[in-house]
């Protein structure tokens, strides 16, 4: 692209970024527990504001973790193979994706999508995977729903001050634009790529003043033939606007939880205890005419008055049960909407004294939800590994569209239950036991390879022992003393009863 084309592409990309900045920023603020949504009047006291600060009852990170902790890719099998593809050890493992893959899944669950950029390595090193949140990368697709690869993408760096600028507040950001052949890196004003936002609204700053000085653009070739950006979608259920993530639809429930918690704290602070009152009694005063408290209340003291008109009474405390029940009902709604087991949110005593079968039934919907996300994210991981194969020059991996990822089994089951089920599969259905090793929860491909090596060593030792037990070739069978040649029924010499032992019955 020349300077004019690059400027237009940057404008398009930043316009797309600005369109989604409001929603992404709102979700991010809620996840970081920076939003409470409780009305605070201007005349509010410090005590009131303190209760508002304490009213955050944030369950949104738990919604993300409950799904993300069940997602872990353990291998990548080419079509027709039971072993991992070469790109697994040459591309996935060097990029430390066993640990870093979680960030891609969490960002997609939070915001609806995330990205991974693959660029060729330098000096013979493996290609590099860089995960991105949608707050730091924006991609434009000709067809956002159906296209596999974007037309263009832009990644956003961290704002930094301009050292030699006249104003100390002048900030710039390094952006990198990617297309199907090149990467373009240049500095632009920070205010252009990071607009002021107000919840779901982003300040629509004009782009007409944005001009790219092509002489300052650093252009590099990646030569992959596609824009090297892989998109991770939280789901494929919305064919109109795309996914929103699992957090954004739950924001109204989160606001309700905060409001209910604030009411609970207010009642707990001011009305959750009994208050006593007295009427018909003169208030004593000290020498200076100041009223004196007539009693020092304590559990071992009795109030009394010599006036027949004095009456004692008390105001009952506020019942907090209504607030707690209201919060539990909201949590039950969240558990139902997100298919999360109620015991994960610790909703009152809704799941007390239930059997193991009932707990498994409560987990069923959650496991279906995790399975749906495995299907969605699995396609993106396969696309990522195919692109890594292309960056390594492995055309076979790039063209293999039937390869599949292997997900770790994170279903909560006891080891005894799993062992019993796998044992029955091996004995009753005649499935090879080694084929069932990967069905054991928590077992990795490294474990299976080590077991196969140990099993192979054990088989080899058994073969050696059997070989040593066989007679040497050409050796004659040992002769039985006293036996005549050709008489198979001959008794060996000394084979009868001992001479010193009397026969039975004598």
C-alpha cells in the first residue's frame, strides 16, 4: 500500500475500533470492579459513600472462570493419525501456549472475541504467536460472519509521551497494520486511537486530520498470503451482529445485585438492631445545663424511674431476610441464564443434602455449555496451527483442514468411577486398553508417551525372560534316570516310596 491507501485503511480500522470501544470499555470496567451504579446524592456523607463502595457484589469474573477453567487444548492430531502434528512441538510448545491459551479463551468469553497474530520468526526461530484482546486489536472482514481471514487488522500499542514535543501532555501510540503480505508500523496521536468514552458511547473525533507520513512507516514482509490474524469467537449463535460475550448480557443482573447489596448494608448499618425509648421522664442536666444521659446501657443493668408517667419501649430491628432472599433469587437467575450449577455461586441452601447423581445432573447443563465453547474455540485453534504450519513452510499442515485438536477432559468425576467405566469398556467391548489411556481425566500427551515407553520396556523385558527360559537350539532334553529309552510310562529310579517310610495300613 502507498501512503494514501494506508491512511484510508487506518481510518477504516480506527472507525471500526471506535464503534466497539464503548461496549468493550464498559465490560472491562465491570470486570475490574470499578462500577457500582448506586445513586450517590451530592449531599451524601462519608459514611454513605463508604457503604456505596462496599456494595459491589461482583460475580462477573466467576462467570468467566467457570467456563474458562474447563478449556485446555492438549494436542493436535492430523487427519488419519493418532500422534500430534509436527507443528505441535515446533510451533505451539515454543510459544508457551499451554499456559497462554487461557488468555485467548478468557478474553473471548469476556468481550465476545479475541485474536491471535502469527508472524514468521527471525533467524530460523519458530513463528511467533501474539494473543490480543479486542481492546488492543481490531480486524475488518469483508463478511464478518462467514470469512475465515480478515482483510486488514490493526494492533494498538501503549501510549507514551513525545520526548521533544512542546507540550508535556502530547502522547503518541505505535500502531501496526497487517494485510495479506506486509506489516506497517507507524506512530499516530494517542487521542485518535483512544477516544474518550462514556459507558456505551465513544467520542466521535473526526479522522479527516489524520495523515500518515509514509516516510516514517516501517514496512516488513510476512509473505503468508493471508492477513495473519485468527479470530476466537465466543459462540456462533448470532448470525446478525456477532457474539457479545457472556458478561455483557449479565450486566443488568449485576446492577441489581449491587443495588440489593447496598440496601442490605444500609439496613444492617442503621436498622438491624433494636433501639430503646423512654417517655414521660424529665431529662437531667449537669451544672452547665447540658443534658445528661440517664443510663449507661448494659446487659447486667436495669432501668428504673420513680415517675408514674414514665414508659419504656423499644423499636424492633429490621429483618434482613428479604434482602438476602432477593439476592439469592438474582443469583439463581444468573445460574439459570448461564447454565452454572447453583452450588458454584453458593446460593443459600438451594443444593444442600443432595446425592452425587443430583450433583451430576446440576453439572450437565454447564458441561454442555463448555462443550459448545470447545467446538467454537477448537476451530480457531485448528486455524491457528494451520497458519503456523504455513509460516514454517509445512504445506501439508496448511492444507489439512480435517485435523482436530484434543481437549483435556475436565469433567468432575472420581478416579474410581472413571477406572471402573474404562475397565468395562476394555473387557466388555474389547477396546485396546492403551486406546483408553487418553480418556483418563488430567492425563496429558506427555504422560501417555511416557507410559507407552514404560509399557514397551516392560514388554521387552518379558520377551527376554521368555527367551532365556527356552532351551538352547540343538540341546537334548534331559534324560530321566532309570527310564528306558522309548518307554514313556517308565518310573524314575527312586521314584517309589522311601524305604524308611512304612506303607499305609502297616
